[in-house]
C-alpha cells in the first residue's frame, strides 16, 4: 500500500529534523573556539569552565584516588557540585617511558612498584583493582587515563588536559629541576614530543576540549646560568609558540592554554601588548599556527591566601591579566579568554570565609572567568616521599568518600559554580 503523507508522517518528519538538529548539538558540541574574551561551542554558545584539578602527574603517573574509590564515584562527586570541567594533569615522563618501551605504556604493576616499592606498590595496586575491577595488573597508565576520559565524557564534563611537570613528582618549586625549559628534567624536545603525543592520543577522548602547554613556568633558581640566559618573556614566547604549534599540528580542535611567568601568576606584558623583554617583539596571536583559528586562551594561578583586602586582590588580578576580560579597556591590547586554572586553600571550617576565598568566590563569577580549583583529592599515592599523604587542601577527605569541608561546599562552592555558569 502506497503510504499517504498524512499528519502522522509530517509529525515524524518534524521529529527527524529535530533529531538531526539536536544530535548535531550533542554535548560537548565542540570543537570549542575563542571569540574575543569568550569561549564558544560549535553553536556559538558561551562555554565557561567551572571545575577542579584532578592530579595525574605525581610519581605513579595515573589519576589519584583510585585506591579508595572508583573512577565513576569520583566523577559523580565532581558532577554533584554542578561543575562542568576537570583539569587533568600528566607528566612528560609517562610519554618518555612509552617511547622507551617501544611505543607501549608500562603496566600499572610496574608503575606502582616503581613509585611505592615492591610491597606497598602491590598492596596499593590491589586496592586500585578492587575499586576499579575493569583494570588488571597489565592495564597501562594510559588506559587508566582513557577510562577517566571515558567516564568524564559519560557524565558530560569537559576535559582540560594539563602538562603539569616533566619528571613525575609533586610540583612545583623553583629548585625541582622542572622549572624552565632546559632545567635538569625539562627537555624542550621531550616536552614537544609529549604534548604532540597526548594531543594526538586525545582525539579518542570526545570530552577533551583543551590543553595547557605547561604548568607554572618559573625561575630555575638552582641553575643561575639558565635563569640568566633564558628566564624571560622573549624565551617564553619562543617556547609557547613551539609547544602550541606542535599541539595544533597534532590536533587542531584543541584550545591551547598559555601560562605566565613566576609560577603562572602574571601575563601582564602579553595582555598589554608590551615588548617581550629583553626583545622587542610583542605578543600577536597571528604568530601562532593556532592563533587565527581562535584557539588561544590565557591561564593564571593565584595563591595570595594571606590577602587582607579584596579590593587589593581584585586590582592585582586585573593587572596580572584578568583585565583582558574587561575590554574595551585602554590597557588591553590582546583580548583573549582568561581562566584561573588554580587557586585553593586549607579545607577546614573557617578558611573559606576569609578574604582570599570569599573574594575569589565573588570575583571569578562576576568576571565570568573560567576556573578550576586546586584540588580534587583527599590523599595522594605518594607526595614528596610520603606515601598515602593526606591533602589538607583537598576537596575530599582522606579516603575520597566525602567532602573535607562540607561547610565550604554547601556554603560557597556550589553557589560559585552556579553563578559562574548562569
Ligand atoms: C556570552 O555571555 C555574555 C555575558 O553574559 C553575553 O553578553 C553574550 O551575549 C554571551 N554570548 C553568547 C553568544 O551567548
Ligand atoms: C586488562 O585490562 C585492560 C584494560 O584496562 C584490557 O585491555 C586487557 O585485555 C585486560 N587483560 C586481561 C588479561 O584481562
């Protein structure tokens, strides 16, 4: 029987068209792109990150917390705050070891024993496997990252991948050998290779929307000759272009985040278009392969935890680079999105009420700046030689089962997320 195009068919046609439109706009609706000071999705909607840091760069070089909870449970915690982003950190050493191992990442068994010793390594590995039964002793570190990325995608949380350090360990000091290009563990060549590798690998992570080239560039104070010859904005510019061009070549979809000097606390000459000393060149997005494609974002950290005046802190933040969000503003030459990818403080029942935390809780949503708070953790596999290190700044308690400061979470953090995303 020849079907007649009746009302029912028209309704179906309508449903099909609607289906097509909404599937095109399926989360994450990337690739993300910048437009002036905003980040947009593929439909032109503003996207602002409100999230947290999940460290995966310390000695074991896999995301923390899995000896206490499943990946799914940890991601649910993030989701329950209303957050939409995770800054997932990794170490270049992981990629170096993949290359040294004929292209295959090392197993969890080897990674845990290498970092924690034979007895404790196996003990903690068994706890990880008990909580995350999809893994086994020969699962690789990269497969753990893949599983974390898959779960974040499932729960619709953007992934901002961050190269936190070269040698897998707690970060950051100016004497840790990871401070600046050319420092003891910080090979520029391996860094470029590692960024390219992860940008390419990340094509299989649908939730991956951006990458940070390097966490907290800082003066290599234990290497005065290096500090003297290259710790400056001119060299910074050369390295940023090198890293960004490598990432863009490997994966042109990603937003690329640039960190400033002195532990990523300021980007003033970049935002103001001042000469990049000791040279005379000025920052220009057109100098980057990714620039004209609208892929560059600035990131800053702030740990002025002793602040006594919110007005003074706000003025510092604007001058450090957040003024790029205030355009048109006479001081600003380069209008770009600025994200505070780290801030944090002691998770007790009163610090969050202090000047620093309450000022940021107001300032960041007001500026509609993205942010990721340090840190999604309760404890680390190992930090600076101490195994099962308790993280007093962690959002979670020691076994990652509940909030460390429920007063902060209910009294301020959830509202900060809501106001940022509203
Ligand atoms: C982005 O947000 C700003 C501030 O709320 C608004 O003025 C602008 O129109 C938004 N852009 C889009 C594309 O929604
Ligand atoms: C171990 O887990 C990985 C994924 O994490 C999987 O690819 C592999 O097949 C598993 N091996 C065994 C022996 O079950």
